[in-house]
């Protein structure tokens, strides 16, 4: 079960057990629409995906210290490619 999707789509849910299901604060079972849960996408997922693919910032700093504009430009281009690959949702 996608717990994050359930908590987002059903704000009254306070606990989730993969076997027992979702429950509200009074312990009542909350009916979950699994199709909606499975269709939900995290609007912040792009941040995590980008973080793993950005080049190390030390590449940029090294270019600055050396005065190597080509290295700086390559770093910026690599960052822009990651941003293009994982765009912000609108």
C-alpha cells in the first residue's frame, strides 16, 4: 500500500496497517479506493529524483577556482538536463 497516498487522499486516516487497512482517530475502518491510491503521484517526487542525478557541486566549485568556464558551463548544462528530465509538476 502507498501509505503517503492514503494519508494525502484521506486526511482522516491516522493509522495504516497493510493487513488490517486504514483507520481513523476513533479506530473505525476507512474505506480506501485503491484505484485512486494507485493513480496518485507525489507532487514532490521530482525533487528526490533530481537530487540523485545532479552532478556534485564540487565540480562547479572546482571550475570556479580554476577559472575554467568550460567546466562551469558543463556543470550548468548537466543540471539543466536533470531539470528537463524531471520537470516540476504544474
